[in-house]
C-alpha cells in the first residue's frame, strides 16, 4: 500500500519510482487520472532518458485535448514495494506523469477528503 496526498487542486498525487534500464530508481510524483484508461503516461523524453524500449506507436487516441499519437514503451516501476512491468504511453509535452484507472483493477483506492486520507493498495 502507498500513501498519497491531495494537492491544492484536490488532485490525487502518489509517489512512485520509475526504474531505468540500468536499474536506477527515480522517485517521481504521479497524478491518478480517472479519465485515463491505461496504466501509465509519461513524456517521450522522460521514457527515452530512462532507456525504456519503444515497442509500437498508437495512432489517434482520444485525449482531453483531442486526438493524439502516443508511443508505447515497456516500462518498469515500483508502486510501494511491488515492481511492475507495464505498458507505458509516451506523449510529447506531457506535464504530469499519469497513473490510469487500470491500477484500480488490482489495487484498492481510498480517497477520503474529509479525513485527508489517500491510499492505493
């Protein structure tokens, strides 16, 4: 289980670690986006700097900003104490690293704004 926090906008923020191809662990803040239906979204430049392998390209995916193209990478990340190898979408000029709702298929989300409790596990 990992603990998160609500930012000033009320967004759900979790600290995860991205694992580079050379084994380095990079802690990052990730936003849980319930409108994003995959596992992870990351800027292409960040995915390449991690040494993640590009597997394919996905054309014309619908986003809040309209249709976009994404690269598909094989990413490795640490969520709490668990390591996951997941498909990661890479896009240009992504401001945030996004966790998608696919995580809710295997992890339980507790978001209690009144008690200021946010967990994923």
